[in-house]
C-alpha cells in the first residue's frame, strides 16, 4: 500500500528558496503569479493491507522524522491502487 507524506512550511515561516523561485518567475515576465508554496512528498511502500495501519505509519514518520514540527506541517494520504 502506498502512503504519501507531504511536508511544507507552516504559515508565516519564511521560505527563501520559494521566494527566489517566485522572483525568477517574475523576472521571466510572469507577473500574474503572486505566491508560491514548495512542498516535498515522500511516497512510502508500506507492506500492509490495512489502511489504518498504513496511515498510522505515515503519521508517525511524518511527526518523528520527515517534518520539523517547529517550522513545518505535514499531511498523510493513501494512494488508491
């Protein structure tokens, strides 16, 4: 079963990399773009047929390893197969 953990900065946390990309977009003449949010995705192949177990593993890994709880938040989802 595939579990996706998506990690991104909390609201109000500065993201210099996203700001640099947004500036590059503006330098290319695309003035309609006013915000950019960068997210990282981790796709985990979990050896279980129980959706609740798979989600619990994703939650635990997101909380304990993949996201910095001071600056980031995360979302966990299952991929339909």
